[in-house]
């Protein structure tokens, strides 16, 4: 299962969806696409707004600047991941810090 842990300054995404075999997993591919597009978009706007680290089983994103643009892109990413969670609840779980 992919686990997405969201706090005010950090997003940690790790695990494997186990929807299908490695390389054929549409849930993993969707998560990778959503996250990569978001990270690249933020960095194109301001390369000092976030830092990220590719982990052996995922990615950690640290929010360094709390700008409107960063919040919009992070919010969009979160919304897209929540849509995946609705359709593939056995494969992705989102945890948000309140």
C-alpha cells in the first residue's frame, strides 16, 4: 500500500500500491506522475520553495516557503491523490495532520 503522510511542512509518500506487478501498476504510475509533476512545477516557479529527497521506497518533500503558488500546487496534488484513494482504497491511504 502507498502511504501519504501530509503535515504542514512535509509530505512523505512511500510504499507500493500492489495493484499489479511492478512496472504494470497503474496506481503507482498515477502517484508517481502526480507527485513528479507537482515537484517539477513548484521548482520551476521557485527552486528554493521546496526540497525533496528520493527514498528507496518513495519521496519526502519539505516545504520551505509557504507562498500562495506552492500552497495551490500542493493542494492540487493532495486533491488528486485523494481522488485515487477513493477509487483504490486498498492501494493508497492518505494521512493528514490536523
